[in-house]
C-alpha cells in the first residue's frame, strides 16, 4: 500500500508544476536520450574503418577504390545518428509541443518517448557499418567488381535502415501529430 | 532560436503564397548554373582548350559513373544525374558564402527524393510492364509483399532525411559556433572586431560545408542511380 501511495504522490507532485515546465523538462530528457543512438554509427563506422585499413594493407594499388567504398558505406551508416540529431534539435530549438493544447504531463511524456524511440538507430547503425566493412573488404579483394559490390551494399543498407525509419516516424508522430491531445 | 527558412515575400494569389529563402536561393543557383552553361558552351572546338577541358572532364566522369553504376544501356539518365549532382554539390556548398543552403529545407530534399521515387517506379514499370513490375514485389516469397512495399516507401523518406539531416546539422552547428565566438569576442571587449570568427570556423566549414556537402550529394546521386537501375533490371 505504501509503494502505490508513493507513485501517486510522485505523479501528483509532477502535476503540481506549470504545464510548460513539464513539457520542457520532458523535451530536455528526450533530447538527451535521442543522442544515445550515436552508439550505433560509432561502432559501425569503426568496423568499416578497420576493414578499410585491412583492405588497403593487402591491396595498396587499389587503395582509392577501397577508401571510396569505405567512405560511402560509412556515410550511409551515419544516417541513424543524423536522424537522432534532427529529433534532438527539434526538441531543443523548434519545440512543437509547447503550444499544443493538452495536459502538460502527457506532452512531456511524449517528448521523452520521442527521444527514447530514436535509440532504435543503434541497430541500423551497427548493421549498416557491418555491411560497409564487408563491402570494403570485398572491393579490396576484387577491385574490378566495385560497381556491383557497391550496388548490393547500398541495397542491403537501405533495407537495414527501415526499422530506423519506423522509429523516426513514431518520434515525428509523437511530436507533431500527437494522438493523445 | 529558429533555424527554419525565413519567408522573404508573399505573392497575394491563392490567399498569399509565401516565398522562402530556399526558393529564392534556388532560383539564384539555377540562374548562375544556366548562365555558366551558356557561356562555356559558346565556342566548342574539336581540340579542347582551357575551360572546355574541365567541362569535358566533368562530363566524362559523370558518364563513366552512370555507365558503371547503372549499365551501358541506361546512358539516357546521364544528363539528369549530372544535373542533379552539380546542383546538389553547389546547393550544399553555398554555406561557405554565408548563405543558407537550400537543401537545409526538408521541402527541397523531399521534392528531389520524390523525383527519384517517381522515376524508379515509372521506369521500372515501363521496362518490365506494369503487371510484371507489380509481381516483382511478391518475390522471393509472396509473404514478403508488405515488407517490400514498406521498404520501397522508406526509400524516399530515408533519402530526403539523410540529406536534410546532414545539412541542417551543419547549419545549426555553424550558427551556434559563430554565436559562441562572437560571445567570446564580446567577453574580452572586442565586440566590434570579430577576430575569433575570422580563422577558427575554417575547420568547421571544411568539414560541414565541403566534405559533408560533397559526400552527401554523391550519396544521394549514387542511391538514385542504384534504385532506378535495380527497378529496371
């Protein structure tokens, strides 16, 4: 009984704040959570960089091709981090929830949810970075097949991005077309 | 702090159509590119000299890229791909002259990604016939149909957001950096002389404007070619 009173006490304490304070507090937490997505591209691009160095080491003549493929793959792997940054920047500088009619607690929680949703970018970042690393390795081994390898790599990375896009859609819905107000 | 594109003027038709910075800067970039094209194409000679060398280099590079990525039977796309590449590179780099890049506007990048989307499905359906093209979504197993459809819809979203996110990230960071540097100048009493803003932002510009700008335009163009090529094969 005491524990449930604690939760109710906490919620009542939260709702005693000004409406805008709750929304801005939620936005701050959400913006921070969103940047946790940086883990994914960090690991993925590191994988790609490692394989790029390896590819250059055993085929120095075609170092430019390997490096180009590594950069292309890494730039695509960066997308999840960029999407998370966009959500965080929207929450910080162009906050869409402050002017919306609705309960402060619900809107604040939506902001936290939007930030948490972008953590899904970790998977896409690591996966796309792994694809970039294998693509770089393959181009190092068989540089003449670079166009075909790059096409397959891009295609695979585009498919791997889909769950990241789902997360972005949920975050955008929570911020701009909030169904709870 | 508002990082959006400012509305510069409104035309009073249809209840006031706003014209933003994005649109006006795009007009200027278009006018400059068209003007340069007209000037450089005036006296073509068989043995190229001077600027014609550079132009031929660019055109050959783009033709090779299209031939390698899409295949030699699809060289008809080379003019569009070349235009897209040159326009995107210039649009991403205008941050160097203190102008807001038009690609920092989601409307612009989504329009270009929508172009890619329409081209992909139009030429795919044209090459394979409408029935054959629609059937290819149910490959390799019919149960993959919803996932293939969502995957196709995710393509323009991720194309547009990738370019938009990279460029707007650069815009935000450069704005904050310049404001921070002017605050530092203010703190030591040199508000009228923006000393710190003269040399330090060069590295930020080199990364965000030049490197990220050129790389992102290259990625956009490569993905466009890959999507169209794969839809037609």
